[in-house]
C-alpha cells in the first residue's frame, strides 16, 4: 500500500512513526511556512523554506532511540548559534550544497538510514498571510496564531509550485492521511499550493482526516466551527473522504471497548499504531465520518 501523509508540526512526525511499520511505501508532504524559533531565524537570514518540521519528521522516522536523534536535535546555547538546532543547520548546509531542498532532505534521510520519502510542500520560500475582516493583512504563522479572531482569508505570500514528487505521490497513493495538527499553520499550508490542491481533488486514494483531540492553542480556539469545516470553506473544495474524531477511536479499536486509559494522549505513537492497524483492515465507505 502506498500511503501519503500531509501536515506539519509534531502531529505529522508522530503519524509517520506510527504508520511506518505498516506499509512499504510511505511519503510525507511537509508544510514549509513556519517562521518561529530556529527555523524562523534561519529563514530570515537565508531566505529558505522552513526546515524544522522536516527535521522532526526525518528524526522521528529514524527512531527516538537512534543516536542521530540526540545529535541532530541538539540546540546550541551560546554565541551566534544560540537556539539553533544542529539538524536545521545540517539541512541548510545540504541545501546550499545540492541547490535543492528536496535533494538535501533526501540526503539527510539517507544519512539517518530512512527508506521513507520526505518532501517539502514547495522548494520556494513563501509565508502564510491572513486577511482580517477590516482588510488588514497579518504576515507569518506566529502572528496569525496570536490573533484573537479567525481571519477572513488565509493565503500564501506568493504563489509557489509544488516540490518535485508531491503531485505524483498524491496521484499514485492508495491512502492519504491529513493531520492531526494546527488547522491553519500545520494542515492548511500544503493545500494552498494549487498543484497539491488539484491533485488532492483528482486522486483516487481514500483521504482520511485525523481530528485534533484537544482545542488548539491558536487562533482556532476562538471558534466553535469544526476545524476541517472551516478549512474546506476556505479552500472551496472537499479534501477528505473520512473524518476520525476522538470520540470514534474506541469504536475503531476493538469494537467500542474501552481500551484507552485517556483520550488526552490519543496522538501518542503507540495509540496511533493501533488506530492505523485497525483502519487498514477496515472496508472504508467514502464520504463518511466514523
């Protein structure tokens, strides 16, 4: 089975780790609009795509017990490199050498011993921009997350092409997993790339959206509208066939028996493994919610 996962942040990394043992062809398409922390500093000085979530996905696939994990997650604490992560700087160096973020990620993944494919949503730097009801524009993920009301519209600061391999992976997939993660800053960015959005509409793969287990600590907390409904209204198209809310997990696992100690930690890797294992054995009726 060919599986494609789309998102960003910690949610995508955990999904990849959980589903890795269950398929022979796994591809991640990672959001590249983050402008905070070490990633934001590198972007500001080097005019590149966001590297932090890409690093996190690669290292998660290598395994938390891997020596590479502690090495490349190391953050400097002094001097000009204060706050920077070694993995981010390594990816930056590889990008300068190869002149291609996609190739740089492939080399980094190979260094870690990963056979899975990690792709940026685009190779061209771009940022999220939100337009408010008063037509004011708010630039960048950090500022958007800090808003007190949902924006009227969210778009990219410039139109960018999909990174090589993204469209082909989506069209060839048997299963596409979207989320979990922050709707605006983790899930939405990839779908703002027109080629990716068109491919999501055209693919014959079953598209599964994993809902968040808790209220987001972002601008999305200021609305009662379901995140996926707000996102699809923004995009103007339906991007999923099956939605999995937290309340359905017990039914997915062992026919509704209470086997989980706490829903709060649903997106722990071990629990995600159980969910995906059950899902891959289920006959799926499209355009439904479990």
